[in-house]
């Protein structure tokens, strides 16, 4: 078929054109070229009537396709043929239309710029008017510009009417489908010939290439810097000895508090009672005296109740369990030890606060403060007794593992210590949390010492033969494992949380200030240790040892030996208290002065 005029555009040319310009041109062309019907009306007027009818049909039939709704070509062509007096066959027209569309699609795919579309247009007759189809596509403006440039260069002048026109379909832009630069494999190989897969190389060339490509582990590692090197040396060398020094100083601080409970508290109470009896003036007790009396009452209550416990029965009950149950019981008791230690510290603090309120209260509020002090005292007694039972059961479990000959101690140490590493190393800690963790390790070190003292007392009472060497070996194993686990734990906790070794020096400085009763400026954490429960356990354990070594004789003779042994023990404890207390004060003073001289807290050590 041939078009009516050579100026007519092809279907794809019309689709790629501007909608507004196409509509203007199309209206003008229709007004000039439409033939007259026999009754004097133009074809365009007939077409307008048919459009109105088709609009009514559109409202009724909404599910028809866009081509069926917008394609009045068949009716239009029949009307023209009737107006011009031509009788056309509808089927032949349909075949010609389909052939025209196929030719247009083939021309568009090949994008031949050398085709003479003008001659092609002259051969076609204007029997069909192609309409614009509604296609909603959203294309960015940047892709629109690239598309226009490509169309001007590839398709040619015959496909696009003007260079200013942009490919637009009903207000939306459609980019040309083409190969992107990043997906162009030939261009990539042309730019980078070495971008060939290793599979195309021979095995020998691949192996030789790997030998000459530098570091063997270059694909899985990166080069370190000075910061990484310092972190490695901090984890291995600088932090362990600082951590162990801090834990040991904390252990001696706990030991000094324990000795103060057994030496200073009884002496101060006796001096207060002696002064009151000598002057015969019973005044209101001071805050310190009330605090000492409350601690003495807790200590006496705990020792009295622990003496009612049959240690041998508990020992055989625990020993009859399996190896797995031994370290399970020990871990459970350790958890309860942590809870009682934390809760007991809070109770003792409020007890001392009530004692201060009683000492400073007016006569009008005396009854209120006395009632508050009594309730806090009862709560402190109960919590201390529970904690004492937990520690005693934990000491019996450790003694059972040491005495057993089936490697129960090794299983206990592996389970307890590496379980502690697992529960702490892979967690996120802040600086204050690590500070509290170090203090808890110091308290735990002191509790282990109390447990080993319990094991020593049990061996003195019940062991036969040469037992001392075996006890020393087992005690050394327990201490070495505890030290090693604490070092590993704090080294990797500091590494994962980016804590410098100087931070542990700051913790030690705070502990030294606490030893010298210097209040920290920023209100940092303090080492909280209540030695009431460990003191009850130690007294309960050592009392049978003293009773077993008393000589036989009359009651007065036995009382004399009891007083003599108590006096000797008290003198020994006082001497130990003086040595440890004075040593801690001297060390704290020296260390604080040293930290003041060095701004970075032993950074060069």
C-alpha cells in the first residue's frame, strides 16, 4: 500500500515524536486533505460523530484493550472509501495493514540509517492513519537526554523529524534498549586484557603467578599498622601484669577488712564497754559503736547456726554425686554467692545508715530510728546466714573435688573457669563494668583462699598419712588456674572493648585512694566487700581444730588453754593486720605520688 502523501510519518516515527506537535500537524492535515462525502459533509465531521459514539461505547466496555478502544482505523477507512466511491474489501485492507506494521517493526529493529524513507513513503498509499498508543513509562530525564543523542546518531534523520524532539509516549519517556558499558564484555576485554579468568590459564602458569604475586595470604589478611601492633603487645605483655597487680591489691584490701572484723571490732567493743563500766555513765552509743555491735551480732548468729550443721553429712551427700553433678553444684553455688554478696552489701549499707540515724536522732524520733535499726538488723542477720550456708556448701564441694581420686578437681576447674571466660569475653563491657569485674575477681580470690583454709582444716582433722604435699599441689593448681583464667579473661575483654592497659592503672589508683580514705572526685566504683559470711565460715571451720588440740583435764585447765589459744590467735591476727594495713597504706601513698608525677599512668612501663 502507498501512503497518500510523502510527508506522512511512519507509525514508529509518529510514536517517537512530540504529542502536541503531532496533534497540531494531524488536525491541519486532516482539514486540508479529507475528501468530501456525497452529501456535502466532510469525512472529519463524520469522524467526529463516530468518536462521540465510541466514547459512549467506552463507558460501557471498560475491559477492552487500549488498541481496541483507540483504533478506529477500520471504520475510518471504510468511510473514506465510501466517500470517494471506492469499494474496498475489509479483509484485504486488514492484511495490508498487518504487512505495513511488520515492515515498520523490521525497519525499527535493524535501525538502518541508509534506507530511503522518502521513496518508501511514496510507494505507500495513505489508506491508513496511525494513531498514538498510550504507554505509561517513567524514565529519568538523564536517560532521556542520552536516548535522544543515541537516536540522532544511530537511526538517522529519516526516523526523527527534528533533533529537538524527544522520545515521548503520552508524557513518559522510553529509553532505547542497548548494551551498557559495564555489561559490554568486548569493551571490557579491550580495555583490560588481563581481566581473564584464571581458568583460561594453565595450572603451571597459575601456580607461577601465585608465587610472584606477593604475600601468600593477601586475599584473607590486610597489612597491620602500629595501632594493631600495640594492641597485640598490650594483650600479651602490658595488660596481664597490670591486671594481676590490681587483683592482688584488691585481695589484700579484702584480707585487711577481714582482719579488721576479727581484731579491731572486738577490741573497740571491749574498750567501749570498759569505759562505760569504769565511768558508770551509760551514754548514747556512737555510730561506730552501733555498727560494730550490729556486726558482732550478725557474726555470733551466723557462727551459732553453722555449728548446728553436720559437715560430715553434707560432705558425704555431695561426694556420692557424679563428677558432672559436682561442678554443676559448684557453679550453682557460685551464682548464689554473687547474688548474696551483692544483696548483702546493700543490706549492710542501710544497716550502718540506720545506726547513724540512731546515734544522731533527737529524743522525739528515737523510737522511729530504733525500730528501723532493729528491722535492718534482722534483715542483715538473715542475709548473712544464707550467704554463710552458701559459702560453706561451696567449700565442702571444693573439698570433695580435691579429696576425690577421679580427676574431679580438674573437671571442676575446667568447667568453672572456662565457663567464666565464655560468659564474659564475648560480651560488650563498658569501663565501669570492667572496673566492677576486677573488684569481683579480687573478692572471688579471697573466697577461694577461705575455701582452701576449710580444706586444710578438714585434712588436719580427718586425713591420714602424708597428705600435706598433695594438699599443696592441689591448692597450687587451683590458684594457677584462677590466675590464668583471670588474665585471659581481662586481656581479651580489654582487647574486644578497646580498653588500654593504662585504664587498669587508673583502677589501681582509685583503689589506693580508697585504702587511704580519699574520696574520688568523679564518684567512681569502690571495692565493696562484706566479710561477715566468710568470717562465720572460717570460725566454724577452725573451732573444731582448736577443740581437737585442747589438752584433757579439769574445766579450769581447759578454760585456761582456751583463753591462751584465743590470745595467741588474736595476737597473730593483730600482727598480720598491722603488717598488711601498713603495707597497703605505704604502697597506696607511693603509687598515688607516682601517678601524680606521670601524667599517663605508667604509660612508659
